[in-house]
């Protein structure tokens, strides 16, 4: 039984800090497990590799689904896509989106400045847009870049009927950097969700990067994404915000027609490992140790409960994810947790528990 001293010590350990941390989530589209230098790729990703060297890199981290919309719903809600109400990919003809009953990871109720820059893909009707889901401002395309119309939106306004593909990554980066600068000037905590359009096909790179990679257009695109990460990190440094910012980097699912799943079997759309095991890197100076590698099982559903606990936020619905702070801080090599489930549409396909994986459907 706890005595008073033990209770106070435990409460202090789990209480949010007096100074709320900033949160930056960089989320690529169709980036494979083997597409980064720190995961064995020949594509040059020095900025992302440096992020890994300054924090922790995971080897058993899972997206919420092997395709776009369901995976994003799992990230934002901390719940399986089937429970969060987005079990399949959304298209411009769809009238629905992420249900209004779901609480997103955005920290608006805690007084954060919040912004989403990039691909949303959780509904384009006004009630489903980021600006109604706890996010102050939005700049990006509401669907994948292979879907039409390919609107570029500023908050709720369509500013381009067909977004220019070659300019998306630099324009996203410019908006993200400005948001960081403005938030720092306002001396307010900020939450930045940056779901990139690439390397989802069709691929396009700005003139500065086109033809510069020895690995073709896919290499060009990933190298430009890496440069974008570098600019965001530099903006945090200039704003004096880096020491109080949790930065995480991951992907919504495995690679599609191009890209590499590394040593893993399967690709996007598959519940084999290559379809859902993705890169994951996290940095929080002074709180996440440098140069660590975690082999514990974790996934995007765990980000919401982890960030909610870190920032003292609450959610309306129960989580399927868990608080992985002990893994992020390398205090524990693994967590006891229920089996991780893999879904295709509403159907259960696989389950992983520890080192074991059960395929209910044939891969």
C-alpha cells in the first residue's frame, strides 16, 4: 500500500511539466522501412539520420493500417481504424470522414497553437476538415496526389484547383517553418502535424532536387523530404524551441510500387510486415537519450496516449494504443501489451504478440 510520500512521488512522475512541450509529427506517405539511410538505404537522408542519432530509432514500429486513410485515423485517434470509423481509403466522391465523435491528437484544448500542413485524407466536407478537428490552420491537399480534384487548400478555402506537384514539398516546408517561427514569437506551445504527400505516386520533385539523386526520381523525392526535415529542425533551433520539442518521424504504411521494405516481405496494401512495419524516429533533447535503438513493439496508435499523458490532455474515447514513454526514454526494452492487430477493411488479418505473428488470412 502506498504511503503519502510514495503517492506524491508517483503523481509527480506522471504529471505534465510546468512548461508544456511542443509537438512536431512528420508523417510521410508510402515511405518504406528500407528507404532511409539509418535503416540501410543508399538514398541520402543526412537530416533524418541525424535526427535518429540525436534520439531513438525503432525497429518494430507499425502503422495503423497498410493503406492511407485508416492509418491516419489510427494515428490521430489512438484507436484501431475499425473502431475510429475509417476502415478503408477515402475518395473525393465519399461524403463521410473521420467521425465527429472521435478526439484527435491535436492539443487545442490545452491552449496549444495547432496546424496541419500536408495531406489530410480523412474527409473533405467542412465538418471533417482539420479546422474542425482541433486544428487552427490547415495548408495542403485533402486527398492523395493521384486523386482528382487535387485541391490545394488554405484553411477551408481552395487556393488551387489542381495543386502543382513539383511545389508541394517546398511549400509545405515554408508553411511549417513560418508556423514554428510565429508560435515562438507568441511564446505559446505548438502542435504541428506535417503529413507529407510523398513519396506517394505520382512522384515529383522541385527543380533543386530533380535529377540530383543517383537513384532516380524516387531518390530525388526522398532526398527533398529529408531536406524538408532539416529545415524544420533548423527552424526549431532558430526559434530556441528545440530543447522543449518532441519531434517524431514515421510513415503511414509501407512502400507502394517503388521504394524499399528492406528485409521485410510485402508492400503497401499487405498485412505482411513490409506493408505495416515502418520507420520511426523520435527526439526530445534531455528526455529521450541520444543514439538509442528500440526493438520493442509499438505503433502510431501509441502516439496519442503518449502525447496526451506527456501534455496532460484527455480523450473522449478509450485508446487502443498505449503510453510508450518507457520505450522512448529507453527505460524499458519492451512493454507488456495486448496483441497488435492488423486489419484489411473491417476484417482482422493478423495478430502479433511479442516475437510471434498469427496470419488468420493467407498472406
